[in-house]
C-alpha cells in the first residue's frame, strides 16, 4: 500500500500538471479537518516550487476554521507557527494586501 506522503506527492503533481495544461481543479472536501490539511499541503507545495496559481476554498465552515487556526496559531506545531510568521512577513513586504497568508484564501 502506498504511503500517505506518496499519495500527497501524487495529488500535488496531478494538480500542478492540470494547471500547467490550462485546466482547473475542483476537490470536494466535506470534512473541515481535511480541508485544513489540504490548505497546508498545497501551500507548502506552492511555496516549495514558487508557484503563483491561486487557491480557493469555499464554505463557511472552512472559512471559520481558517480564522480559528489564524487566531490560535500559537497552539499549533512549531513548523506551522514558522509558516504563519513567514506569511506575515510576506504580507508586510507586499504592503499588507493579503496574498501569501497560509489561511487567507
């Protein structure tokens, strides 16, 4: 059986392949926790490859959860806290107009 990391890499590669071919990707996610996991997975992949494709998440529960993650980021693991701090620096560098924020879609 494939490892979770391998499946995640394949997912990201397929998303990128579709976008580079001019397509769009819609991923139905019904669990808020899974939506958060995909936020982090795609954001990390995008930053690693310096991609500029927009990512959109729709749904009131996901938006509320994103605000909670942002508000209580100090309760998250160190790696995620570092990502939040980096996204804050990126936003400041861009003049505070959003963009670059881990959970600011």
